[in-house]
């Protein structure tokens, strides 16, 4: 069973890239679906077209990809077994859509399926500041069982670089997906104190 990674058009493409890289490094079957807006942000933030990274991922036998318009993809149906899904980064548009069952593209539909099938759904929302609609939508999703995992740095770990922060967030995602029981020691508060 694969883990689905939905990528949407919020800031933080680097989080999506590193999450997929980490899943593949662990030999986890990984299915990616990326919204059209995510492709724009990807190129803006990472300086490479999404398709260039996609071609590299496609060399890995554990990797699978569906277009955001492909509503006939297996992951659009609850009958297709999947282990869990993460949406990283999750735009406020996507948060609103999933919260209200609006499935305008495959990221939304796959997340909707996870909720109805009571499968693990991890959402990494990115926006600041947040208005009341954003907050209410996230509360709705949390009450439906989704894990809301904002990509916030752990300043107490004294990150030295963006890469340190990204590795911490990706580790958090891996635990939230139930692929690891606990964070690695380097990311635990108590270990920093000793
Ligand atoms: C460079 C760029 C950065 C963006 N950053 C954010 C963001 O951090 N959070 C957000 O909610 N929307 C952000 N947006 C707006 C979303 O891309 C837009 O709402 C889009 O409709 C989201 O569509 P999707 O949810 O289908 O990916 C950004 C757009 C661009 C072009």
C-alpha cells in the first residue's frame, strides 16, 4: 500500500520535495499528485520546473504519479487501498476544499477519500497570518480526524539552516504518517538538554 503525497500551491515546495525524497529513501511506495498552482510555486521557489524533479523520481520503482486532473486514477476511489496521505504544503484553498468536501482536483478527491475511509490524513497548512475561515476549516478537519501539522520550526533545537528546519518538519511528517514511532534523537527536546 502506498503513501500519497499531495502537493498544493502554498509556499514550501522544499518540504514536498524532501518528504518524497525521504519516503523513497525508505523504500516506501509513494504516489504523488500535484496541483497546477503547486507547479507554479515549485518553479518560483526551487528554480526548477516540477517536471524536471518528476522525471528523476520516476526512475525509482517505488514512485507513482497521477495528474491533478485525472479523476479516474485509482486513488480517487475508496476501493483502492492506501496506507495514508499527506498534503504538503497545503494551501488555504485546499484546506477549505477538503474541509467542505469540494473535490475540484485529484489532491482534494484523494484527501476526501482518506477521510471517508477513516485513513490517516496529515495536512501541512501554510499561510500567515490566518483568518477565521482558515482556522475554522482546520478545526473542522481536525474534528474529522486529520492531523494538522503546521511547518513550524522548533527554535529550541537551535536550527542552523533552512535545511535543519526542513529535516525536522519532514521527520514530524514521517511520524504523523505512522512510518516511525518517534522522532530521531537529534530532534528530541530532552536529548538537547543532556
Ligand atoms: C508564489 C505563490 C505562493 C503562494 N503561497 C501561498 C501560501 O503560502 N498559502 C496559500 O494558502 N496560498 C498561497 N498561494 C496561493 C495559492 O497558490 C492559490 O490559492 C491556489 O488557488 C491554490 O490552489 P491549490 O490548492 O489547488 O493548489 C501562493 C501562490 C503563489 C503564486
